[in-house]
C-alpha cells in the first residue's frame, strides 16, 4: 500500500513549503497568518479578524491554515506567479471583490501595473471579453483608490 493510500503524509519534505508535512495545526495557522499579512497587509487581516463572528470563525481559521499556510508557503511558485494564477481565477469565476483585493496583493507581491494589465488581456482570450472588461473596470477603480490613498498619505 502506498503512503497516499494509507492516508499518510506523502509530500516530499523539500516540496512542502515553509510549513512542513509534520506541522501542527497551530504551526499551519501561524505560518499562514504570517504570509496572509505579508500578501494582503496587516490592515486587511486585522479587519477580517475583527469582523470574524462565531459563524465565520471556522472559515477564517481554515483559509488561514490551508490556503495561506498550506499552499502560499510552498516553494514551487513565486508569489508573483501565485498572484497571476489568483487574478486569473478570480476573473474566470467573476469574484470581483476578491479580484480587487488580489490586485492590491499582486502589487505587494511585486507585479507591476503593466503586468496586471497583461494578465487581464490574456484572460480576455481564455475567460471571455466581458469578464476582462469587468476586470479592467475593477482594477482601474482599485488602482485609482491606491493612488488616492498614497496621495492622501503623502500630504499628511
């Protein structure tokens, strides 16, 4: 019986990322929280945590452990590549609030505005022109807000 069939953790150590296969749930959560803060910002994570309710607490815990601790910490893709994949997925599925959040994250991860534009253009072919049209509108609004916030901060 293979390790996978036996239900054992079969991920090679070097491919598992910062959070290793034998990590505890606490280590997964802590590692995920650190990456989530780096990618989305302390302000975003603090806001999400402040808005957590008894009803949503398990979901917040799950995405921090699994998405951020288990996937975003893996070494196989750079954060820029992960941002490209996420932006494309958000466009494909029409998740516009998440798309706006990940436009900000993509910039934090080192993508340029031109690279974000190219992702949207590429997505027009594979996800559809109407989806790309909406993506451009959401991205422009997000970039304008970033610029306005930056101007406001520099004038303070």
